[in-house]
């Protein structure tokens, strides 16, 4: 073999790569750092946009129900957070599809590309059906957990409808992972943006009873959520099946046919991912609970600071997904040197984002917090003051959070999820939460101590996970 190889690196043609002998006698192609950065950004930026649009779906529901009424807003916040926690658990199978498909495609195994995605869809459907009784019986469950009767009743009605969307929501997640692994991140972005517009329109019609539709309040928001999930699937599925470049994979060919080997592989990789998401989500739920013990003003400021940090976090999530795909591709091709270089470049990009966010949080904290509060209300001054302090800590928070989410993405690219689950759970729950409690209450640092504990827990997760990646990453 002579001259140059021009593979579709990351699904994008045009990166011409010089050939040299590699691992076990294979021929490998090395890329420059700028080529790695370009490939990561081409993959990652649409995924960043998709993550931000997905977050905007939640924000739109919150804002529009806030206009409708306080009780309806409280019920849907409770219901949607319950749905989200269960979705995170089930989405582990969808996230497992991404590195598995990327590796299979890089190895030239078109059949495995189809098998992994198909069994991801199977597992997601089974999970969605099995979990639905929780949504059906949500009202008595919420009452047993001490929630108010009126809020529980409305949240129960919301979840009975929204819970029907668990299967299509997880199927959308699988297709998004599959398409992303094949370099089709643009369609993932535009479908999510379209879903945001559709969600706002249906909310406007059904929450408030506009355009001649019935006024359904919280149930209208549930119908909107269900409709958006079904519409998103109906947009992605034909694209995945019929787009000329994807048709050779025959994604839905003999969809009804069981594939026990692929099913076990997706299950083994996916369930730790779901539990890792639960462990991380639980960390922030516990922090909100403890901040409520500190005070109402502090809890409000805590929520605002987390919302601001979450916007920046979505950028890291998109870059982490791109890193997962690229590491999995180089793993499938046996190109160790490029695998490690791709990881380094992704980390540098994520670090650059964290630095920019840090500068923003430190230089303009009052302006950021002010976006979330009505300064004419008497409690706003106290919220603003404490929120500014938390944003200073959020600068550290971003660096730590970026490190751990990038490390998790890189390890998924190596198909490593079980040990990362243990490392993350220990970091969050054995280190982070206890230290937060001790600093906040016995040592009297209150909300500041609570956030310092979160930072310590996330640093422990990021450090241990990153160390594991560099130990496991193959060397050229």
C-alpha cells in the first residue's frame, strides 16, 4: 500500500492520512492535532447544539407552566423530574449503542452496526413497557413520599400521559446514538431544534387553550411531550432506514428477529451507564435537599447557579459524545496513537470551554444571576448576593464537572463502563455528599461548604476516571 489513505474519519471525508505500520503489523494512519480538532468539532458542535436544544425543551415547559399557574408548575416540575430520572436509567442502552456502533463501523462490520442498534431498540422498548406501571401509579407513590395531595394528583395525571412516551423517547435516543456514531450529527441537531419548536406550539395550544383547543393545563404539557417524542422518532426512523448513505446498513431489516448475543453485549455495556447517570443525578438532587435545610433563599440561589452551570455543561456533554465516537472508531481500527491523540485534543477543547466559562462566571456573576430574578421583589437582593458567591464556586465546579464527563465519554469509547460506575458512585456518594454535609453543617460553612463538597466529589470522580482511561488506553 502506497501513497495516502483517505478514510471517512469520524464520518467526514477529506482528511488525508499518511500510512505507517501500526499495532500487530496493521497499517495505521496518524493525524495532526489540527485534524483531530477539526474532526472532533465537526462531530461535536451539532451534538452540543442538540444538547442545548434538549435542555431548552425543559426550560420551555417550566416557563410556560410558570405563566399558567404555580400549582401546575410544581406538579409538572415534580412529574418531569421523575420521568427524567427513569429516562436516564433506561438511556444507558442507547448510550451503549454509540461506542459499539462506532467500533463496528470502523472495523468494517456492517452487520454488527445493525445488530447493536436493533438490540438497543429492543432493550429500550422492554424497559419502557416494564417501567410504565410506575407512571400509572404515580399519584399514590408521590403521596407516600409526602407530597401534597393536589400536586400529587396533577403530577399523576401528567405522568400517566407522559409515561406513554418513554418507549419513543428511548428509541429516539438510540437512533441519535446510532446516527451520531455514523457521523450524521447534523440531522440529530435539526430534529431536536424542530422538536423544540413543536413543543412550544403544542404547549401554547393545549396548556392555555389557544387556537380553539381545550385548556388542559399540566395535561396539555404532557400531551405536548408525548407528541414531540413520537414526532421525533417518526422523523429519525425513515431517515435512518431510507437515506442513501445509510440504506446499506438495513437498520430495520428483520427487526422482529431476536439476537441474543448482541442483546447481551448491549445490556452489559448499557446498564452501568444508566446507573452512573442515576448516581450523578442523585448527587445534585441530594445537594438541593441539603441546600433546602440551609434556607429558602439559599435554595433559590442554588437552583439558579446550577441552571447557569448546566448550560455550559451541555457543551461538555456534546464534546464528550464526540470523544466517545472518535475513541471507539480508533479502537475498532487498532490505531492506538490516534486514539490517544484524539483523547488529548478533546480534553484540550473541553478545558478551553471551561476556562471561558470560568472567566464569564467570575467577571459577570451579578448579570448572570440577575437574568433569573425579579429585582423588584424583596428577597431578590439576598438571592443575588448568595448567587454571586455560588457562581464563583461554579467556576471550580465547571472544571471538575467537565473533567468527569469527558473521562466517562472516553472510557465508553473503550467499552469500559462497569468500573467507571463504581468509581463515580464512590466519588459522588462516599466522598462528595458526606464532605458536603460535614462542611455545610458540623463545620458551619452552610451553602458554601455544600458546594465545596460537590467540587471535591467531582474532582475525585474526574481524577480517578481520567487515570483509568490513560491506564487502559492502548499504546502505540
